[in-house]
C-alpha cells in the first residue's frame, strides 16, 4: 500500500520533535495560541501554491489529533483549499460556521474515542449536512484515539489500514 498517491506533494507544518517516522509523537505547538498557529499556516499555504509542481486548485489540508482540529480551523479561514481531511481532533458543529468550508470533508474517528466522542462526531456530521457540505464521516468500531499511528500499523490492516485506504480514495476523488 502506498502511503501517498503518486504525483502528490506533501507538507507537514506541525511535525516537529520526536517522530514515529511519519507521524508526530510530540507536538510542541500545543502551547502556541490558535490564532498564531493558523496565522503561521497562511503564508506557507501561499508559498506552496506558487511552487511549479503544485496545482493551486488541488491543495488539501489534513491532520491527526491536534493537527486534525487545526486542519478544520484552517479550512474555515482559507477558501482556496480543495478539501479537508480530519483524523480525530477538535470539531465544530455549528452549521453557520461549517458553511464556510471551501470543499469536501473527510472525517476518520474511533468509536472508543472521547476526544472527540462519537456523540461529538455525530453532531459534526449533522452540522455538515445542515450546512450542505460534501462530507464522508466514518466512525471505526473497536478503536480509540490515534488508531492510525504508523505505517507499520496501517500495513497490518484492520481499521488503520481501512482508514488510510479511505483517505487515499477520498484524496483521489477530491484532487483527481
């Protein structure tokens, strides 16, 4: 299984500190105010869209846990994104706010998670539906928070492998 689609460029703005190879194990940005984090992402997005190998109409943002919540918040402020991928993280359920999303949303969550809980995920889904936002929300049974934790875990299959395959399929649909 490929970890990223052929022909895509990836930028990981928050992956600093000790890593598991591709996912952050520690995020020092947790103490940085949200306005600063989101403000820091904007110039990087603007730089990315000027790169010759990047089609500006095909840029999505995606994150895990803390990064999933920040991906959603960044999408609510940047109307040039093609889509938003969220692997757990802080959610928004207000349709008036969600209406601002620029493209489709993929949400991957665990049924055993409490941050966000399945009830919060369902409120998010309802908010997206009311807002008329194209979305694909999946709650995987038998897993909790951060169940997609490494390529080794993904390659073992089960919910992590299915979730990653779902992300790649969604990504192909959104950016073709």
